[in-house]
C-alpha cells in the first residue's frame, strides 16, 4: 500500500484530499497543528489514516520530527505540501517575525520534507510531490497578503535537482490553487466574495473535492509525464 504525507491536512481542502487518497487505497499520514473536528473524525473512522502533529512555524521542530519519525518518512511515496498560515497585515505594518513565521510554515517546512523524503523515492524509483501554491501569486497578492504571496511564490522555485529525479520516476510540480469554497474565504468578513467570483472566467469557486481530484491527478500514477511545472487550477484566471 502506497503512503501519502499531507501537510496542512486538517484544512477543508486537506480533509478532502485525505478522503480522496483513502478512496484510492493509500495509507494517509495527515499533518496538523491545531486541526478541526472533520479531520479528527476522519482519522477516527479510517483504519488507513494516522495523524501527525508538528508545529511548522518552528523549523527546529520540523528537523526534530524528521529525526523522530525517520522510519515513517522513509516510506512516503507521495508528499503533498499544503500547510499554510495567513495573517491579514498591510505591507507597511509587517514585521520580521511575521515574515519569518510565514516563510517557516508555507515554504521552509515543505523544502525540508522534500529534501528528506526524495532520496528514498529515488531509491525506490517512484515518487510524487505536489506543492500547493496560490493563484494570488499571479496577481502579486492582495493589499494585505504580501507575506503569504511571497511564501507561495517562493514555493514555486523548484530545485533544479528535479531533472535528475525524473529519470527515477520522481516528479514534482506546484499547483496554483484558485478561490475555493472553504472556511478560509467565508470567514473573511472584509472580502467581497461575489465580486471576487465575478473575476473568475468559470464564474464560480472551486469545491474542495475538485481541488483534491486535481492534486491526486498530479500526485499519483495518473501523472506519468509532468514534472518541474507550475500549473494553475483556478477556473481560467
């Protein structure tokens, strides 16, 4: 049974992605920091799923987890870097602490996992890595989302090593995910969602299940020839 490690698995898209991989016969390791009920309910109900708590805002915690759970990470076949933190802060008000914390969660943790997991993928001659970016990068982010957009833009900087990984059937791609019908957007009282949806050519938000299906498409045997790419899943934006 193949194993997938999903960071940020307790988000709405994360839970949908866990369900998709479970349906497809994978063993799922779902990372969380705080988590939501739907995530823990899924863990309790699924014999092929386990949870793993790591505070990604502390890079030392990530490094320690890679040591403590080395045996687990050596068996990972698919890595989904989905974890993200977001704070709405105008650019003139951001501090070094906020930039560093955002980069730790949204970028550095994913790079550390990728660095540590790919050698065994290469040895086994199979692996898939999907980094979850944001369509906001295309537009330079919003007026109060500089840190978030910067971190997601950096996540698109795939190491050139991917070219040597490809011959071992280890593929890595980044998905620029568009506006999705999640609590993240619904809970933002300052966001005019109707106006935002009007900017999307398909005239609607994605569903978490749709994004989960696209993630699976690139993070499974369904992807046989795509690597080193940044791909938009954004309804035409």
